[in-house]
């Protein structure tokens, strides 16, 4: 508990965090936010979803940010994005491309021919 009381950014596994949240009941109130990596792997029965549920119940002001670099699980199945947002206790989803790149200038011509 001394380590958490000192503040800072911690990178810990889900197993350690769930044990600490259950051992120290006031810990969730002192956490400013949680960042979830590989959000596509969080399902309703996962340890990560349980951690987020405890965090959200005890800390309404803390933030939750989730990141994924695998977009396919968000597009397959019945309303997968809505289910994922529910599992992560999030309201909004921001979808960003991995990179933004414009075509090179040499491929953009002023003379456009319309073929019909």
C-alpha cells in the first residue's frame, strides 16, 4: 500500500491489481485512471472487466482509456463495439487509423478523366 500511496504511474498485471483492489478496499478511490492495452481481449468474464467494474463502482471520477491495434474483433458478431464498450465501462469510442498518409503529389493530377 505504501507504493500506491507514493503516487505515480504503475504498470502492473491484472492478477496483481485485482488482488490489491480486493485486499485494500480504498485503493480504487485513490486511482486517477486506468489504461487498458489490448482492449479486444476484454470480455465480460475476464479479470480485466472485473477490475474495471470494481474501479467504476468505487471511483466515478477516474478515467478509463482502452487501446487496441487489432480492429477485427470490433467488427465481427452482433453489435461487437457496443458489447466491448459495455465490458470496458466506456461510453464513447474514438476510431483512429494506425497512420494517416496522403497519396504522393505525383499521383494527384489536375487533369481528371471521367470514364463512363
